[in-house]
C-alpha cells in the first residue's frame, strides 16, 4: 500500500511520556513511525519534555525496551529515519534539559508546540502521542 492510496497527508508523533527513564515505552513510537514511513506516509516525530535527551548521541544506543530484545532504541530510531521519518526537537524542552542544539545528533530540526499543533489541527494529518 503506498501513500497515494491513503487519504492522509502524514502522521505527526509526539513523544512526551516516552523518555530515557522509561525505556520500555520507547520502541513502540519508533515502530509506528517506521510502519507509516514504510507505507510512504510522511512522518514527523516531535520530541518534547525529557524525550529530547534521546537525541543526544549515545543515549538511545544504551537503551533497550526489554532485556529480551537485542535491538537498541537507537536501532529503532535509525530504522524510522532511514525510511524517511523527520525528527524535531522542542526548543523549550532543550532549554529545560540544559541541551544546546549543537549537541544533538545530525539531522534533527527545531520544532515544538507550534509546529506540532499545526499538524494536529490539520484535517489531513493524523497524530499519535506517546
């Protein structure tokens, strides 16, 4: 099934309660992002609150959703981005976490509440919150 067969313009995913302190919550958002991207649906992942820490090099590489899973959260994130998911870091969240934009992994864009809300109120976009 390709994007042309869908009636949506894209999927916006907000990571709010999914952060490094609860690694068991981290794989699912990236699975959904990868699935939508594999279906040729544009995907934007918005990192807010403490989830912005996942965008620091090395943080996601040390996390697994379960001890029974070999993939790291970094692997899950890489799969989603390899399929085309775009990553956005909230400026206010970065400031609250003491993170400078220059510290983030390559390819991360700045985008927060205004950009996410623009997607949320767009009738042609779907929104998931984790």
